[in-house]
C-alpha cells in the first residue's frame, strides 16, 4: 500500500481460504478478524454485486450496531486475491475510507473480471484459482490515527455544523509518486465511485497563511521547503482536471482562502500538484511559466502493452516552440531504451498536451 503520510495506529492482515468457487452463493462473508480494537470481515460477491461479469470484494465493519455514537475509523486497506500454490499469480487493489456505522463497507465493485480467475492472463503463469476451484483472499488493514477528528470526512454531510464547515478548506495534494501510480490518462484519481481516490486530503483552516501551509506540507512529505512549489488544478470543460498555474512565493503572506478565491473562485476545494525541484549547480531551479515565459510543463506516462498498465515517468519543462522530436532522447533515457531507438510519434489529444509515441517494439509513452 502507498504511504499516505499519516501515523499508523494498528496494522493487521487476514487471509480467507475460498473453495468450490463455481458453487458459491451470490454473497459471502469471511470470519471476523480484529484490527484497531474492532471486528472486520471481507465481503465477497463471486459473480459481481451489480449482476456484472466482475468479482466484487469489500472490507466491512462487522459491528455497526455495537459502535458508540459518532464512531468512525480511518482505514487504509488492500485486498489481494491470489493462487494458494503460486502467490505470484494475484490481483490486488488498495483504497482508504472513513468507516462509520452508516458507511460500514468500502471496496471494489469491479475488483477483477470473472473470466480472469480461470485462465492465466496478464503475464501470470497460472490462473488465480487452483484446480479445485480454490483461492485465497487477504485483507491488509492499516488503522490511521485521526488527531483532528475530521480526516477523510465528507464535509457535505449534514452532520457537520455550518460554522465548522466554513472554517476549513479541503486541500488535495497530488505528489509525484501518486502521478506515477495512477492507471489512467489523468495525473491522479481525485474521486471515483469504483476506485476510491488515494490522493492525500488535508483540512486546513481558511485563515492559515500560504507560508505556514507550505512549511507544513514540506515537513509532512520530507522535502526541503525551498525545493517545492504547488500548481493549482482546474476543471476543464472537457471533464478533465489539469494543473493550470503555480502558486508563486509572492503569495506567502496570503491566506489559503484568499488563494482559493483568487485562483479557483468557482471551486469548493483546492487541488494541488506538488512539484519537487532538483537542484542544479547547488541551486534550486523553477522555470518561469508566465505568459511571456518560453517554457511549458508536460507530464509523461508510459504504457506497457504486455501488462496493459500505465506508469507516470516524470514531468518536463520544454521550450514552447521546440520540435517534438527534440525530446525523444529524454524519453528513451527515461525508459532505458537505446538513445537512437526509432520511434513513431502520434498525437493523441490536445488536452494539456498529450502525445503518444510508440517504439518499434510496441512500447508507448503518453505526454
């Protein structure tokens, strides 16, 4: 599971052996196991929760009626379905959620396609089920400390008083490692009904200065404060979310509410990309990106056709009027291709600059 940067209160794991898959009922629950002083279990829908051709698996809080009023537990978890005789044949997904008595289960409606259980796929040597229709499902559970009491809280919930809601600003921060892991064309998954976001969320007082917020984030992620800057995401008309402009250090004395009002006045929260600079000649270097700047920022992703997976490689500054071919050596270097690897380059979409290039051996990179 990724490191979300929060203090861990407890960590437990539990493995559930499943046999006779073909004859299973539509809904099954595992035996209970304990984590963080509470009982949990795994929910399994072998043929899908919504009559789909997908297996559905969830983590479930086992005692919602016995929980005290106002109970919640902030949990990061991973669910792993694997072949008991060959653990390298597995599928895993992870998420985090604020469990309450009303929201007692969370997981994946489309955990995996049903047909993938019975045949080797995606470079797996063996199917996920062994010969007697058996497999294992393991739940890894991290209980996260919530000193503020509002971690991952849905502040649109009617339980929150109006004056409390107005005091805080929700800020989501996409780090380079989140970008690297996100399996789609966007930089990160901010919100998805099937695959919950793993973007760290912070509830920050609107009156907090940008300088204090920047110091806090630098310490939280272990980065020198002088080597970071934030880009503000905006929602595009085409339903994409893209970095639009950096928050400059001239804003250090402004409050976070003032920055939100100034840069994204129609947004109810701030979504930020955390850019980490690499020192050059002992100095930190952030290129200018104002309207008169010759530089633009692009993000590069690599698509592996064998595993059908994407990975974010990096972001680059390039000259606005450079030829696309000028960055080919950089792209080859990032994927350890020979420097003169022949590449065919295709434009996929003109949304914040997306370019697809394909090497002769079938590797793809998206920009």
